[in-house]
């Protein structure tokens, strides 16, 4: 089946005041939609058009040379954004707070504390030059913070994405994710984003990545 744009799991104003409604509408309805449309166009008429987008980005080497670049950018963009929407929730209604259970244990083991983790994650977000993502991944049974350029995903593997692992949390640091409200103040966007992180979704992804 061709890729389809998944609906946002909440109204576009649900993440206010941290992420504004107009940003969500454009980000989802225009940017994510363009990745879906262009990804489908790139894969049309190939066997890959019917494949699971996650399987496609895990094995980009299998694609014909002329499809690899478009798939990396657009199927990557689709996978990244599909995950991103589910990793947020309305503040105080599933969004914000702190991780619990096994994920909290893994974060504390790797970084010392939740605050130390947030500091390191924010530094990775600030340090990503240009467009990209910051991730918390499970790699070799441990959690790590990594960052990728453009629409690369750690699932693409080290040779392509420069890092590896299974994402359990991801933050879009493209300007389109924050410019309307925060302009050039990426650190303010990252600081506000903690108020809408859906830690139960991250815990679910962590359980899947460690079982
Ligand atoms: Mn984006």
C-alpha cells in the first residue's frame, strides 16, 4: 500500500502554548504530507511501493540507485514524523512529567539522572547544525543520545545516518518545527518541548526495543 498521512492523534491546538496550532497544522498538513506524496511518487511502479516504510529505511541499500536518495529523504521524513506526533501529548494530559519504570531506570543508568539526560539531549539539539533530529535510542541494550541530519533515522544504520539504534524518543529540530513561534531560538523550543513529551509512548517503544 502507498504511504498515507496519519491523522494527528490530538487537535492541532492541543500542545499550546508550547507548540502553537499553526505550526502543527503546517508541519503536519504541508511538510509531512509532502514527504508522503514525494515518497509515493519516488517508489511508484517499484516493488518497494508496497513495503512497510520502516523496512524500507532499514534497508536503503536494497533500493535502485535512483530511488535511494528520494526514499532516504521522503520515506525517512514520513517515518520520523509519524513517530514524532505520537511522542507528544497535551501538557498535563499525557504530555510532560518524567519517564517511569524501566525507561527511567535506563536513563538514570546511562546519564545519572533525568535532569542530566535532559541537559545532554538539549545540547545535542542545539549542536545539530542545520536541519535534523535528536534521538534517544536503544543500542546494545543501553540508551544513547544521537543526532541525525535532514530526515535520516538511526534505523538507516551507521553507514548512512552516522549512528545506529532503535529510537524511543525523537525531536525534530528543523526550523519548520519551531520558527513561527520561536524564530531562531531553538533552545527555547527544546525547553518548551519537555512539557509535551509523551513518556508513556516512549516507554512503550523502549519495551519493544528491549524485549
Ligand atoms: Mn518536521
